[in-house]
C-alpha cells in the first residue's frame, strides 16, 4: 500500500462544498463538486500580493486540510501546477511530513494579475506514491467597469419654464460591485440636476441616471459641455479605474409673439354698438418676434350651455407663424345676431 492522504472534498475543504452551481451564478470560496474545483470567485486585481498574503483580504484566502490517512509516515511536496513563480496564487508551505492521522493546514492565497478566469491546481506529491494528488482552484480576475448606453445627451429646444428629462443607463458587467461618481455640474449651470451624483452598482446590475433640464431662462449652449464619470472599486483600493466623458447640450427658448389689437384698443376688441341683424369685423395681428416657428390654435370659451362660436367666427382658427415673416391677420367676425346681446369685458376665446 502506498502512503496517502485524504482526498475527499468534503473533508479537505470542510463545509465549503456545494454540489453544483448555475453557469451564471457567482460562487465565492466554495468547492463545486460537479466542476471539481475550488472557486475563489471574483477578485479585484488592484490588491497587491504582499497585502493579500498578509491577510488583509479574507476573500482572497482559503485553507485546506491535508490528513495522513495511512499507517505510515507521509512526506509531502506541495506546488502549483501552472504557476511556479506564484504570480496568481501562493501556498503557505512547500513541504510537510505527517505522522499517521496527523493533519497539516495549508493556506492558499489568490492574487490574480490578469482580467478573466485564472485556473490552476495545488499539486501534492507523496513520497513513494507515484500518483500525485491535485486540488483544482480557480478565480476570476476583475477590474471595475461600467457600460453606458449613451455618452451624450441632447436636450432639444425646450420651451421656457418647461422641463425635460433624459436618462443614461449604467450597467455593471462584472461580478463585483462597482462605485461611481459624477462631477462637472458647475459647468452646466443651475438649470441641470441629476437624481444621484454617486453610488454603488451591484454585480450585473444597472442604474439609470436621470438628468433634468429646467428651462428657467433662455439658454443655448454654443458648445457641448461635459460631465465626468469616474469608476472605482467598491472600497476604492485602486483609485479611479475608468473615466468617461458625458457630453451635454441644451437649448431653452421663449415664445415671443406680439398680439396687435385694432387701433385704439389696448388689450381688447371693441365692436361698438351694433343693430340687431348687423355684422361687424375686426382684425387682430400675430407677429412672431422669436427665433423659431410658433404654432397657434384658437379655442372659444363657453357661453352658458353653448360657446361664443355661435356669435363669432375667427379665421384662421389654427396655423403657424414663422419668424421674420409678415404678420398674420386674425379676422374676427361678429355675426348677425337676431336678438339683443350685451358683451362687456368678456373673454370669448383663447389663443394657445
């Protein structure tokens, strides 16, 4: 009989054993039986090997029990199968001699230096036993990252005193939480606000950044201004890992329409005194003094159970006025009325 050690995963890795895991599951510090390997899980690249091996990061270290399960002494030689220079993994001891039933606690540290899956095996060679024992190990080297569905936001023409909301989706494609921070609002001005300036996004989760533009005064950005997005690991061990520039442009405008009343009328229309059955016409003029086309629509106010449309007509009832064009005339006709009617200081229509 050859000298041997216990190889049962349930003994070697104690209570850190699971039968299986879904392909998309994030497994941390578990031996997965159907994969036959110990999964450290996602580990941040920014941690130095020295600090990992000094025990500063519990997620980067595990222990295994090597037990002599035979009746003779076992001499063990321990090494990493693929990483002789211990660039990605380290072990606490290279040799051990075990009496029968003696247990040696071996510490394994993971400190990956590349992004992606790093696979290896802890190989235990037993003197006078031609079959080495292997314990496969794996970790996922990870750097914080955010994916943005867009890197520019353009608020089209926004009418004064209105507001418009735009969103940007931040997606964390990694298996570790990612911290982020937005700066640069001073350059945009007080008309812009966001729902959140910093935060933490879980693994494979999204966050929707909302940018609100309140058009409180005429505004036109002559050039695109930018917000700065900084991405960190959750504990900010490595400082800023990713920087993105989010371009923002906007325009706020006012409707500058002059409503010109008939001569001698200031803010009202005077049809004067008319005989029953007569018809009278007045003209209002719309002049666009703004930069952009303005659309309008006339709506009659209610008059009892009816509207003033029974007594008046306006032409045109809707249309558009272009900047710089000749003023548009609104023809208002007081129809022939077959009964006495007195209208004084009464709104008969609104212009939208």
